[in-house]
């Protein structure tokens, strides 16, 4: 296999502050893997043997509840670390990661985590900043789930995905990976028929367009007003 080049990681947020020699050492210990669409990158409760960096594609992180329901925790975009159970002191993955599209990832043995974090302080600091923002996000979602109406939860979820992956098209801002109504239901703790009813109503109002595993936000400002509980007619 060809030697991996440091240019793959040099410009990514997690590796800011590392010099070329440090980048070479890190990339030299990575393996590049191709993960086919809908295949797992890693699975909940299995041994956390590796941590990963997503280079290309999109990944959804899914947690199975004790009741056997799947909850989509977040989507991972290119340039993000995942599977960093070691950073949380865990020996098993707390959730599963599944390729939404064909993906390319870099994998390092989890045994290298503490060495990397101590040898390259900026890498450690960047990684723990990522963990902190994800925990904050999870906390915000718990509050959303317990206090917000379903329409606001779904609007928030779509706006978050637009911010993360939105691509401008003639129709509006396309969430740039396959996204089904079931996925949206699993993101928001909602039933499929509720999501379908909401999206149909929002299409009639011109807020969104949705087709086969495609969602485009046509009017993000109006959707934001809805997410914040402001009346669409009055703007109040």
C-alpha cells in the first residue's frame, strides 16, 4: 500500500498546530480504509480497538436504547474524529457508526491515543474541544427532547444538518447526503408518520422540498422562526 501523505490531515482542525515531522509520524501510523454505504465503521458495545478520522463521505452515529430503539446521535462530516472512546476512558464503543455514503477513513489503534494526546498537546486539546462541544450538543438535545414540541425539534434538526452540510442549489440549501424521513424521526425522538405529516405541511408552505432521501430547506429563515417558536405569520 502506498505511504499516506501528511497533506491528508495537515489542514484539518484536529491537527492544527502540529509541525510537518509530527504530522508525518501521526499519518505514518494510520491505515486508510474504505467503508461501503450502510456498512458499520464500528459497533456499539464492541471492543474499541481503533479511533478514526473521516476523510470522505458521511457517517451517522447511532445509539441503541435499552428498549431496542435506535436514536441517531449525530452525523459526522469529513475532517471529524470519531470512535474516540479512549478519550472518554471507555474500552467499548458507546454507539455505532454507519456509513451513509461510501466513505474513506483513517484508522489508528486505540493504544496510540494517550501517546498522541501527551506527545502532541495541540492534537489532544483540539480533540477534547471536539468532545466538549459534542457533550454540549447532547445536553442541548436532551433539553430539546424533553421541553420542545415535535415541530420545533424537527426544524432544529434540519437547520443543524443544513449548517453542517448544506449545499446551495436552485431550490435552496440541500442537505448533502441521503436522509430519509425515518432518519429524521430517529434524530428527533419522533414517529415516522409525524415527520411525514410535518414535512408535507412544510412543503405546502414552501419551507422545504423533500424527495427520495433528499431534503432541501427552501426558506431557512422561516424554518428558524418555527424552530424558535415564533409565529410564521407575524414574525413574533
